[in-house]
C-alpha cells in the first residue's frame, strides 16, 4: 500500500489517474492563459452590474363601462437599457410610443381589479461637460420652438419672473454655463424644498419661495426659456429600494444637439445619476385613468447586483464569446435559475469540503444545496423560516404516524401531502401579502423536508438529542454557505466567462476525495489520542477510502446487512450464533406461528432488515397464554402473530420493503457480565482485518443508554487486550472510569471468559464473510458461551477512544507482518476446534 | 531503509482547513470589493421629492364639474316646484345605469344652482349610495352639507371623498374639511387639514390664508403665523383680504409697527375696492393710534370720513369713528359720551362692542380714571381680536396707578402669549425698573432690543437703566453714542441733557437744551434751559428764555414763577412782584409765589431757591 493509499493494481491500470487533479489544474492554467492572451480585459469584465426591477401596480374597482389606464414606461436610451419587461393580462394592453415617451395602455370592461407592469433596467450615470465658452444661440430649429414657449404653468414672461431674473442674472447673460449656473443656484439653493404633492407652477414656486420638484423644475424651465434656452420637463422615478407612490421631475436643456439634464431638487448640474429612471418628457401626467374607479397605485423597486456577463449588451468590453449566462438566458431561464445551474458544482465542492475536511454532519448529503437553491427565490431568512416551520410540521406528522405503524413509503407520502397542503394553505391565507417568488425549485424542499423529518424523527426517537442538534446546526450552516455561494455575483461571472474554472472544481473535488486525513471534527473527537503520534488515529476518511472501499466488496457488505443470511453463513463455518427457532417469510408462514409461539416460554422476535433495535420484541416469560415482555407488557398469541405480520409487511425494515421475521431464544447473559450490568445485553466488539483480530472492546449498557450497548447513546466502552482478554481501560462519555456508574461494579482487570474462543470465532467470521475490514459483535450466553450477534462492514472508530490509542499504524504493521499472523492463527483455530 | 518523516495528520487537516478558509475569505472580500466598485455605482440623495404623481382623469368621465360651478352653489331649503323628483327618487333605483347616474348628477347640480339645497343633497346622497366611488357627487354633497351647517355629516362624506379621489381633488376636499372644523372652532384640526390641503394645492392662496388664520386662532407662535400670511399674500398680491387679515392679526398681537408696514406696503391692493379701502383706513387709524402717532391717525381718520362720505354704513360705525375723532382731538369727555350712545345697539356685534369698550377704556385712561378703565376692560367678553390690547392697557393702567407689582404680573402673563413681544417686554422692563428689579428689567429690555435693535425707545430705556442701575458715566457715553446715531431724535437729546444736568454738568446740559430750542423751541426744553440758566445765575438769559416760553404758553405757571424768581435775582423787585402776582392769579394757592411776595415785602435778600 503506497502512502497515497491505493493498491498497485489500480496504479497499473489507470496510471494517468495518479494525479488527475494536478492534470486538471495544469489544463485550466493553459486554457486560462490562452484566453487572457486573446482577451486581456477579461478580468475587468468580472465587475458586476447594478440593475433595477421596477414594477408599477394599479388597483381599482371594476366599473360598469370600460376601464382605461395609461402610464409611461421606460424607453431605451444612452442612460437606461430595458433588459426585460412584462405586463399583466388582467386587462387587454398595448404599448405605444409618441414624442412624450412610451406608454402602456390597459383597457377592458371585465371584472379585473388590478394590473401590473414590471421592467428590469440597467442604468448608468450621465455626466455632461459643457464648454465654458459656449454662447446661447439666437435662433433654433423650428422643432425646438415649443420648448421656448410660455404655458399656463410655466409663466416665462410674467413680470415677477422677469424681475427675479433681473435681480439674479450674471454679468454675461449670453454665456450658456453662466446663465445655467445662475438658474441652477437659485432653484437648488435658494428655493426651499417642500413635500408638496400637487402641481406647483413656476410663479407659485417663486412667490412661495418653497416648492417641490415639479415647482422647482417649472421655475427652472421658465428662467431657461426666458434666456432663449430650450428647456423641457422630464419625469420619472427615483430608483431606491422601496414601495412608494412618488415620482420625480427634473429638467433638460437643449445645448448643442444634446438634451442636458439638470436636477434642481437634489442638486445635479448637467448630470443624471444612475438611480434615476426616465419615463417621459414634457409637462405630462404620469398616469391617466378612468374616473370613479377608486384608483390606487404603487411602485415597487428592487436593486440587484448581477454578474456582468448576464446581460451581454451591458458589457462594453469584448469578452469571451463563451458566455454561459447568455447561453442559459437565451433558453428563457431566469437569473436565479441560471446562477443555481452555474454554481451547483461549486456548492457540491463546498459540501464535500464541509463533510470530508471539517466533518460537518447534515441531514442528507446534498439536500442543503437544494434547500439553498429554494431560498434563492424566497430570500434566505424567509426561506429558512418556512423550511423550519414545515420541518417542524413534518416531524410532528411523523410522530403521529409512528403510532399508526404505517409502512415507510406510505408514511413519507402522507408527510409530503401534509406539507404540500399546509404550504398551499399558507399561500391562500397570506394571499398578496407574501412578496416572495416561488420558483420551480421552491417545490423541491417539500419533498426534501419529508425525508429530513424522517431522519430527525429517527434520531429523536432514540433520544439522541445531541446528534440531532449538531446535525441540524450543520445543515443550517451548510444551507447558508451554499446560499452565499449561489448568490455570489463574482463566482457567477467567473463561471460564465471563464468556464474552464470547472476544471479547478473537478481538481479540488478529486483532491478532497483522495484525501484520507482526519476531519477537523475528529481532531476534537480523538483529541486525547492526538497528543502522541496523530498518524496512529484512523478517521472516517481513512477508514472508508483506505479500508472499506479497498477491502470490503459490495456483495459481502450486502450480506452483512442480512442477519439471517449472515447467521447461516457463519453457522456453515462453525461460528456459533444464536439459535433460530423459526423463520416467518410470508403470510403463509403465519399459520404455524401460533403453534410455535405456544411452545415458547421466552423468545426474541426480530425483523431481519431492521436497524437500531426497531421491531425487536423480547418476551421474558409466559403465564398461560399470556406473554410478558421485558417491560412487563402483556402480549397474547394473536398480538404476537400480528407483530410478526407487521415485520413481514416491512414496518420495521430499513428500506420499507417486505421483510422476514425470525424467532430466537432469549440470551441469558454470562454471570460475569450480568454482575456488571443486569439491565441489558453487553457485547464484545472485535475489529478484524483480513481475518486477523486487531483490537477489541467490551460494550456495557447503562441506564442512560436504556439498556443498549451503544456507546453514542451512553454505554460504557471497556478496552480488552487482544492477546490476553483482560480489560484494561474504560471510557464513559469521553471520561475514564473504573467502575460502572449505575452498579459500581469494577470494570478493569476483568478476564473475559472464553477469550481464546472468542478471538478464534472472530477470525473465522472472515472466512464466512470475507470483509477485509470487519467488526464482529459477540455476546456471552451462560449456557452456550460466546455467540456472534452480527457482523459490521463499516465498524465505528470509537474503539480508538476506548483503547486510548489509534490503530491505523497497527493496520499497516499487520499487513507487513502477515507471516507472523499466519503462525499465530493455528493456535487460535485449535482452540476453537476444541470448543466446537 | 529510512522512512521519510510524515507530517502529522492533525497538521494536514488544519492546513487543508486553512487553505479552504483562505480561499473562501478571498472570494468574499473580492465579492465585496467588486460590488463596491460596480460599474454603475449610484449615490444616495440627501433629500427627495415627496410629491405625488399627478393624475389626470380620463375624458370618458362625464361627471366632472368646474370650480366655478362649485363656488356658485348657494342654497335655501324650499323645494322647487319645477324640478321633477321622479328622476331623483324614482323607480329606476334597481339599475345602476351610467347615463342615469349622469342625469341624476345634472339634476343635483341644477337644484343646487337654483338654491334648492336640500333637494340637491338628497339627490347626491342617492348617487353616492348607488355609486360610492362617484368623486364629484361625494365632494358636492360634502360641500352642501357644510353650507347647511351639518358639518359632522359633511366630515364623514368628505373623508370618504378623499379616499376615492385623485390628487387633483384631494386638496379641495381637505380645505373643505378644514373649513368645517374652523366653523366649529376646532382650530387645531382645521390647521392640520389646511396644511395637508396645501400639500396638494400649494398655489391656493385662500387655503394659505385660512391656514394662517387657523394657526392664529390655535395660538401658534407669531413668526409661524406671519410667514403663512405672507405666503397667502405672495400668491395673490392684489387681493386685499389676506393683507387686511394679516394687519388685524398684527394689531391683535401688538405688532403695531409691523401692522403699519403691512398696510403701507400694500396700499395699491387695499384701495382696490371701497370695502377694502374702508377697512384699510380703519386699521391704519388703529395702527397710528397704538404707536402714539396722533397726527397721522387724525389725518387718516379724515381720509376715512372722506372715503365713506357717500356710503351707507351703520350708525354704530359712524358714531364709533366720531368718538375716535374726539379721542384723537383730546376731547375725551365728548368721546366718552359718543361711545356711551352705542351701548344698547352692539349686542349682535361682539367685535364692535369690544372695540367700543376698548376705546372707552382708553378715554378713561387719558382722563386718569383708572378704576373705570379696569372696570370697562374686565367687563369685555373674551375676544381674540382685542384680548391682548386689553391686557396691555390693563397693565399700563396698573402702572399708572403705581401698582407696579400688579402691572408687572399682567405684563408677564401677556409675555407668555403667542404675540409679538417686543413692546410688552419694553413695558415690562419699565415696570420692573420702577420696582427696582434691575436684573429683570434688563432681561426684558434685552428681549425687546433683540426683536427691534433699531428701536430708539428701547435703546433709550437701556441707557436710562444704565444711568439708574449702573454707571452714570457709562450712561452719558451711551447717550452720546445714541445722539450721534440719531442726531435728530429730540427725546435722546432731552434725556441726555437731563442726565448731564443730574451729573452737574450744567454747561453741557445747557448746550444741548440750546440745541433743542434752536431747532424747535418746545416748552419743556425752554423750561429746562431756563432752569439751568437760573441756577447758573445767568438771570438775564433765563428771563429771555422764559419770555419765549410764555409767549407760547402764557398759562405756564412754573415758567412764570421761575421768571418771577429770575427778576428777583436781578434785584428788579417790581418785575419780581409783578410776575409773582400773575402766578397767584393763575394759581391762588401757589405757595412759592406767596412766599416770594412776602419775602420781597419783608426782606428781598432773604429769598433763596
């Protein structure tokens, strides 16, 4: 075995895979370099764009006759670009354009009560530099005449306005800049601003000395026209993220073939900022509508940063022709969907890193990514909140359904149905108030939640709250990080414009996949072992990659999960196993169940494909026709038969499919172990590598573990010297102990009975089930002696903590000195033979 | 073979973790940086317009009505014979036909224009019941209810009209609501509605005026009210109403100088109509009167009489202004008699009654009948127009009665009102000075000077306080400064001369008095000059000065007595006795003259001043 942890057979067959990750990095480097040579400004193109979503919504009550609503909508020009627009269809609509702007006109006589127009715009700041020497022309083209005229609200020649101008005019009244600066200074600095909602004409603005934007603009226009400068009002909306009902007006002055903007309200001289959306020009009404329809309206504005490549038209730089965002956009996908697609690999890499390097546990490996994708539409906080609410509901449903003992598939289907109904109920109740988008991907969490809830239910029913919380936190963190990744405009831009970056992602994934080091969480888990040589400690990565994947073939792993088949195989190889009293495979076998049961005074009824002890029924004694279980509950024969039926139906099976029930006698624990703890069955776990027992521990239940020999649930682990069978150290909840916390029985220096036989049995298990990395669980029956309960193809690593020593290098040492093992084996085998 | 040293697993894990974290942080920082320098970065405005979107009503709407049509609605409540009620209450209530609604609306308009207000109200109510969103029907209904003194109903109708109306009409509706509350004397609510109305109709001068009035009546501070009146005036400079109302407000809050400026600045507008002209002149008279400019007041009163000569006005008014004329002519008894004629006829005119009582009190004040002044003032019912002038007169009366404590209390109370406080502060300063409350006096005077730093009376008072409570030498310097600043102000020169005289700087004092009499030989100045000349032993000059004085006023007892003493001083016994005799003729009890005669007769040398 090389230090990189792979077999030489692989090396010969797939030599080029030796450092595929490096190869990919090199390829990326080359491609990127070539692209940079061609497009040196490529990196500049990574700057994200600010775009706005602008929505106009009108609400009204249906009228007897036709309803008409007009409003101005954005045009495309140098300042703003319409990226995408849509209009609602509650009323018939059409879009027209005239000299004042572009308008949408809704009309109809149906019972519609609202209409909406939404546009996605990109804007830019316009700044004009006017030549200081420019003089005001005497004449203009006929087309500009109207912009020099007086009107009822722009009283150009009113004596008071003329008087005002005479009092403020500059020395040179023919210089364009001087005149405009004077007008601007007066209207911006000397006229106070006021939140007037109605129209203010120029004269009123002057007389009051205070005006809103339309008053200031009109006065500005009046003064400009007075000085023979064609000027016009311009109207639009200021794009700040908000829901509002206010519009804005400013001015444009015709100077040398340009209509130059001026904002006397907020102080813009010859410039128009990017967050101004221009809708119309001239002294127009922004909205017109039929009267007496209780009309109301609002604007909704949202700002967004999008990757630069998303809107090809925006980029002034000639970038790579390969633009994945545009490619996907052409397919009609929304920006959010595109970002999900582009960044899924990055999220997958992130999850890989979190799991394999940090050791972050989640509910479902890639489910957090899907949840994050759903949150992209609804917003992170809203998404997470709804996720948690639905998850809680799903868990409650699981809790209720558990009592009904339904089959797994049906159970999950019911949960999915409940969540969906609840989801729809929520939409109905909060109709219109929820301003969230629900894209396609929002639906997936409904399914995801069902699975996650089942997992949580499983964990909580074992009362493993710590694991539940840790896994929950891990899931939450992963979701948030995936959300941030999917929201990253930088990454979106990178993957759009530099798709060879995916090679880097591949390379990273391969590198992490090959890495068999300790996870960060394992640094804490095995912290007491790391003070010495940390390379001794085997982590999950190392276990899976270097042992399980290499040494445990799939077919034997599958066999190990079939308890009955395992028993049969072990029995064939003279490995003692608990006797099987009866097997019930299908309903036809139930006919003899009553007869068999009636002949038993005590028994254990087990599902073959069960896990975590679910479905196991231990009957301790019989009183006439009534059986009493370990908890003292009474069972009739019929009830036991019914239980068998449920096992057959698959109620307790891991995969929810039909199962086999079987009967075993109750194991009467060896007195020595019974003395230590009499409220559960202790067992001995031996790790066997290619038939060679490596290390062993005794697992003793406690009251806290509810009588189960499960270290994660609070059982005690006692290290056993593999060669002598004497207990040497005990760990209880990461602490060293010397006595049992419940019985005060001593735990150390105990000679395990039948030790040589136990070791031989463990070794022979490899013959029966040739898993190169194997965990054998053995119990001690007072009559039958040691019996193999089950074998495990992926035994846990906690034994290292129990031994207070890692066994990684022992594996390596073992492999290099197999000849020594071979000489020892016969002695052990003989011991077994004599026992048998 | 030597095994290569392996890096401990723990360090490998940490190294990988650190690498991953650094990569993540780099991406995060780059992202943040990029967002900051995003190509289309925007700036945030400090202010933003709050204006509503101007809406225009589609031409398909047929129920609009013009402002003039609305304004033309007047009403009485008798039912018209010629208007058919069938269409209004008829049997077509089932179908909400647009044409029918339009027809109903026209009927309501017609009924209203013809004066059948209740009928119009009923029809509008029917329209709004059938079509709640009918803006004009709701507005017109509200208007008519208001005119019918059913403001409570009007308010609820107008509230609904506001909710269904567009921007163009909201201003009007709010103004109507304000008017309702004004009628019910709920001025705070009225002010708020007017304020909101202005937001929709900033160019509506009438609303600005009513807003100012409601603020005034709600006790808002002087500056705020005034600025709103100014806006109303600015929007309609040729309209006399806001100008006159502003002037009346200034009169009420004791800003007499401001009132005068308001009236004189706008005399073109105020002469536009006869009614306006009359009110303008009336207010002008008051303005001059309150500032003590009797001559100007008299002249203005003459103009008023000329202007109203050919007009028919109420007898009360005629009598009142006659009484005013007598007052200005110092014929107080006659003025009182005229005013007393008015007593029974002013019950329905509280303003007139209050003005009459106020003038009566002023007459009594001039004739030193202070008890009667207080009695008359206390009998006047509370009236916003005159309240503060009455309080001021009350305070002045107490001061004249030397009940300075009471006077000061009145002034302090007045000072807390939302009025123009400069004059009140000045009066309070004088009163506090009388009570030797120098700090308080100084504080009040500072307040007055802060409002009117150019007011010579205030500045003079400051100098007098300096003289009284501070340093005489400083006071003299102040007088000098004031005299330089206002060389033609006789009061300043007079006070300065008095101060010099008190400081025993007789020569300087005499020089000032000579300066005064050269410009205008007023009695008091001549008398003071003669006094100084006498004390300096310059009897000849004193005699000359006194002779000039007595030529103006031969009945001046003190001057004649001083003349007698001056002759005595020149040892002209005959002339001395002669003058002393004349004194006794004017005042038989004049002890000084008697003594002078007896001393002269016995031993002329023994007389002393």
